[in-house]
């Protein structure tokens, strides 16, 4: 007779606020632990591994999605905006969901399917926003009624240590939105010259100490996110602690943008936008730092002068104080919109 297998308890949830991301399983499973998920939200924080969509009501008002419309969410992420759009598009509309992340795209597709949004109304595409024209060609779609782009990195990417986007938890210095393509952030830094890296820090993050930091960081191999963060703090040791942390965030942002070619993709997206919209079609773009917002603002203003757009946002739309309190990650968001002209000049 074989010995009985001893019962093994599952790992305990280690305390009210566990330090390790892997221990935060209650936050990562809101359907199983709704009370824990709700408490995190009520505290003004974003639950680990999740994403709270920003300015949903403002985006719905701008895009005005309706049954029968065809809309593209060019940065699908965790599907927060997509869910809201799909509810308005049902039952006869259609949403195209673009995301370059091969890890998050199938998860979000399954999540939307579980909410009742199957292939008859939702079609995923592994592509970044610059690939929208190719997606429309593949789908045989001449133009869209609405386009949404929520730029930057998602909360799921930030909150997953193995992706290497954040210093909150140690992880490999990667930062690639598609980890199967291109060079990691570690490889990028090791190959960068001081002059090239200084240009990246200045262009991508308006870093005031770009040259000094580039001298300290370029050509070195940093295996972990915490290794790079420590080197940035050392190079900025004369600054107050709060300013050091801001410098760390700016450097990480600049390197992430460079590694993923985000600005070149955004420029291509903005250049092709008018041709991807039907006459009278609407676009809304959420940005999270000045480099992104400048590009969107200038592209919309230029398109308006050239007669490509019949209307653009006079002023940037910002999240309400209440939304910023409930979701701190919304505080830096800026929303701009445009309406395609009925005839292109």
C-alpha cells in the first residue's frame, strides 16, 4: 500500500501589503478576490497586473461609437477602453484591436471573449499603431468611423518584473513591448555612445542632465533594472532624493521609447491617420509626456491647416481631479482629438 501524499498548503498571502509582486495573487485575480481588488482601487492605487482605463467617458463622447460603426483601438492593452467601445458598438458594429505585445494580446482577447465580445464583433491584430494601414488592407476596410490610441506603456507591463520596465521590483533590464524582437534595454545601453545616449535622454525625456548621465551610463552592461536605477542615483548623488527618483523615471522612459522605436511609430501613425478615417471619422489620442503630446498637437494643427481635418481640439483635455485621485496614473494624461474632413485637399 502506497504512502498517502501529505497535504501541502498553498503559499499564504504574506501580509496585507506583500513586497514581492508574485505574492500579490489576490490583486491579480479580481474575479476570485473582488473585495481585495476593490480595496486597492479604493485606496487610490492600481491593482498589480491590471490597468484602469483613463478618461473613458471623455473618449466615448469624442468618438461617439454606435452600432454599425467600425472602430480601431490601436493600443489594446488590458481591454479597458475596448470593453467600453464594444458595449457602444454592439450588436452590429466592429472593433479592431491592435497590440504589439505577444504576451498581453492573447490574454486580453480571451478576457473580451469571456465578456461576450467574440470574433463576430472583435478582431485582434498583433501590430503596433504604425501598422494600422496594413491591418485595414488585410481586413478589406476602406476607412474607420473612429480610432483610439492610448500611448505609452501599460500597467501590466510596468507591474510585471520580468518585463523590465520598472524599478519597483528587480527584473531583467529588457523593456521591449515585443520581447521576441529587437535589442533589450541592457543591450541598447551597452552599445550606446555617450553622444547618442545624451541625445536619446534629451529628445525622449527632456532630461536636463543628459550629457552627464550619458557619460556615466553608456557602454556599460546592466543586467537588472535595479542595477541601472542604482547607477542613475549614484550619478545624481548631489541631488535631493526626490529629484533623484524623478531622474530615474525620466531615464527609464527615454530608454524604453528608444528600445521600442515609439516616436518613429507615432510619427508614421500620425502621418497615415487621415487616410485611415472615413470622411467625418474621429480620432482620439491619449499621451503621457511632452514628447508624445508635441507630436500629436503639431500633426493635428498641420492637418487642420492643410484641410485634412475639419476640426481639432482647441485645448488639451485632462482627467478630472476625482479621476486623478482614484487613479494616480491618470495625472499626467493628455487627450487630443480630430475629425477628418469630408474631402481631402
